[in-house]
C-alpha cells in the first residue's frame, strides 16, 4: 500500500509544481504522509486512510483566506492557489456523489467520497486526506495506457 501512496503523492506533486499562473509557480519542498490509524485508533473507517502534506519552501505565506484586506497581497499568488484548488477539486469530485463543500476551516474542501475526505490549502502547505484504494482503477488505467503506447 505504501508504494501506491507514493505513486499517488508523486503524481500530485507533479500537478502542484506544473500549475503556473502568469508565470508564477511553486515547488514542493517536502512531502509528509502517514496512515491515519497510526495516530487515531478505534476508527475502523480510517484504517486504510492516509493524510499527505505538501510543504512549500517559504514556510510562511499570507493566508489567501484572510478576512482582512492586505494592500501587499499578490493577486497572482491568489490566482495560483485558486487554480490549484480547482484542479484538485475536479480530480476528486466524483460526479455521482455530493458536490464538494466548504469545510469548517478556511481553505478546506470536503469531499467525503471513496477517494478523498477533504483537502486543505493553508498557503504554506497543501493537505489531502485520502483513500489509496479509491485511486487503484485510475492507476491501472494509466499503466495500461502507458503499455499500449
């Protein structure tokens, strides 16, 4: 399972780093992931659930969800964060299920489907809680396409 998690997170890292808005892009400095039941015991529904965090090198970033207006806010960065969120929302939203909605935290989008529970964009890091098994058909399809081409 760890190999599948690595494949998924490597693919997501590529998507993050290939997101470019008006010449602005971001590199991922590090990726942390763990199996949820390592820290949260007694919840069988998260036995095969993982949380991944993509950390950006600047470590600090103005929240793009701040309620205050900052005259120094870079609009390009805000657009980049919005584009990133849109890309992942489109990947994670299973059209036959409930439309994603805002979570309890700023920058959080809840999916609660067979692939992803939620994602959170905190500016300096991007977090996704997901179920690797939900991505296995997608990974198989990609490998099959690679073999046939």
